[in-house]
């Protein structure tokens, strides 16, 4: 019985969110370009310094509508990061507050597989 408690408490048994899905959109009034630039800067810096191991933007299929207002969906994933850098990156993303009319979300997920 004690052995089963040890297995249940091991870190491998817990699902770990090691990815974040980033969405930008608009309710029809255009996007907050400053918020988009800040997000791109954060993502670029995280990729360059090794905080993010994988950055994915879903492929747009032929016939898929593209919003006139722009926007994007992307996913950043950390495989080898064991310190708090990825969590700090997520907190920085969450700290971005776009102007009214821009829809922005940062959603934790286990992997970026859903967007590939």
C-alpha cells in the first residue's frame, strides 16, 4: 500500500502544462498593434534565450477563412526547461492587456500537438 502512494505522488503521474496557446483576435475594430508587438517581442526573446523549445503557428488550409482584422494563434512549448523561466514567460504574456476591441488569451496546455 505504501508503494502505491509513492507511485501516486511521483511527479510523472501529474499532468504538466508545458505549453501555452496564444490567441489574438478582434471584435471588428482592428487589433491593438502595441499589444501584438509586445507579444511578438516576448515570444522572440523566449525563443532566442532558450526558454521556449518549440514555437508553432498552425498551418492555414486552403479554403479556411482568414479574418479581415488579422490576428493569430500560436503555441509556445518548453521541453527541457526545468527552472522558472517558462513560468515567468507565461506570466509576462498574461500581463499584456490590449485595448478594448482586441481579444487576447493565454491558455495553458500540455503540448502544442493540437495546433500541428
